[in-house]
């Protein structure tokens, strides 16, 4: 085991994938000589050369289009989108080509493309640098969507994504790039948890908090604070947003009877709405109160000085738990949280 940052774990995962398969190639803006704006590809050009670590023009549609052509020829391209808000010029390629070609060719053409996206807020960045576009891709049939929350998953899930014959949208929470954790670099992919399996990050009995990415840490902090108040919260790290591991999710909700789903993205038609709809279908008779959402606000991402008011925090999660438990909360001030339907 080695302690390393999430960013270094991603670098190690890319390096191992490049060593394992000479058909793996990396494409992106400034990923070669510079090593990427977050230095995730640092040192790879020196080891693997310019034919496998390819600096591209600033043209996301062209980058993904090139990856499609490489996949047709048997390669496993890994694309880096420099920032989350820059993925939109490539949206047509991803939705119209990458997601559909395997189906359209009745399985004759595979699209083993991994699209890495530094993602979400919390770093005080400029406009277009703190987007949370995951719902667009979750809605797109034919794509796998993954969001990691810790260095071990960053290392293992990235290698699994690259080895997959399906196209994978791989979200990396940029505010966790310097977050450290233990990583087993010798672990075999055959022995690792499947990429689509959710993780019980903390066990609990009173309510389930479901989230992903950087919000997992926020939820764990909320669970620790709730414990001081006599409440036991279970925290589920989804890891895979498409498909969702509803087996793990439903088992937790059936144990606790109460659920909060949290994410940074806007509330309207977000990931939380889909998860809650599915929970209602699967676990309706087990629910003790209406499921609640704690999300970013339905606005374009705010200026950096205001993002702390936009991002869900420990207090907003705990307030939602109070509403689930019919305790005094921000909406009621008394014990009538259930009557409010729990919308935030």
C-alpha cells in the first residue's frame, strides 16, 4: 500500500494501463509536454513517447472525433477534457457517435473510449471551469458514467474504464486532486470491486445519505456530526452513475427507511431526482418519510466568491436529515417536516 493523492493515483492508473496494453493512447490539450493543467499526465510523455501521449489542438469535438476513429482501428483512446465546462463542444460527438456506434453496428464495432473530465466546483475557478454536467450523460443510453471519490477508486476504476469495451465518461472531482489516501498499486483488476458497484462508505441505521464524488466527504462529515446528536447515518458512495447499483441502494433504504440524495449539480432533473424516483419504485413500502434532495441551486454556476453558498454543505445535509426525522428544521422550526414534502 502507498499513500498518494487522488491526482497521483490517476497518474499511476494511466501509467499502468499504458504498460498493460500498447493499444492505449492518450489525447488531450497540453497533456504531453505540460503534463496536463492538473499534472495528471505528468511524466507519461517521457516514458511512452509522442505517438501514445498526444497533444491536441484546442478542439474538443476534434479530439473526441479522433478518438472514435482510433477506436474503429482497435485502439483504446483515453481523452482528457481540460475542464468540465469545455466538454460541450464535444457533446455531439459523444451523444451522436460514441454512445451509439456499438448499438448501430449490432455489436460489430466497439467504442472502448474513456473520456476523463475534471469536474465540479470548490476550487474558486472562473466561469466554465466548475460545471456538473453528469445528468446529460447519464440520460444518454450507451454510455457508462463513473464518478470517483478517493485515491483507490481513482486508480482502480480508471484502469477498469480503460479496459472496458464500453465508452466511459469518467468524472474526477478536481477539488480532491490533492486529497490523500491509501492505494494498493499491486491489486489485480480481477479482484477489485466491479466499476458499477456502489460502496457503503459508512454504516448507519436512522437514514441513508446517497451521493458521489467530492460530496462523499461532505456526507461523511455530516454523519460524524449527526452521531454527536444521537443519529446514525449510512453513507452510500454511488461510484457508478450509469448504471446505478440499485441493489446496494435499495438494501440500505430498506434498513433505514429514510433517504437523502445529495449532489453539487442543479436540482431540476438532476441525478437525485432519478435516484429518488427509482427508490420510490423499489422501496415505497419501506419509506418512513418522503425522500429529500440536497443539491446546488438552479442557477448558472456562480462567481468564485459565491460558490460556498451554492455548494451543498454539512449543514444543509443535516437540515434535510432533521426534516426526515421530524425534528426542528429550517423550513418548519417545529416538528412538521413531513408535511412540507421535503423540497429544498
